[in-house]
C-alpha cells in the first residue's frame, strides 16, 4: 500500500505537531507547581549585582547640591 504524501497533508501534520507543542508548553508554563522555580528565575538578572553597602557615615552625609 502506497500513501501519496501531498503538500497539504504534510502541512496539516506540521500544523498538528506545532499545535500540540503549543498546548504542551502552555500547560507546562501555567502549572502552579512551577511557581517557586519561576519566581527564583525572575530574580536571576539581579543575582550578580553587588549589594549597596550602607554605613552610618554615608547615611548621615548630605549632598551640597540644592
């Protein structure tokens, strides 16, 4: 038995594959079990920034600018 693979059939199968991947990714992203992992990942861009050091002297010093 020979199956004639037309362009329309190949495009249709591609559409189904992409749709299934989209639905799977959407369910994965909006799964409530992943909230702690995503909350941690949201802060990753700020992880390498140095923390400001506040000393008593610098906190009481005022600027001379008006």
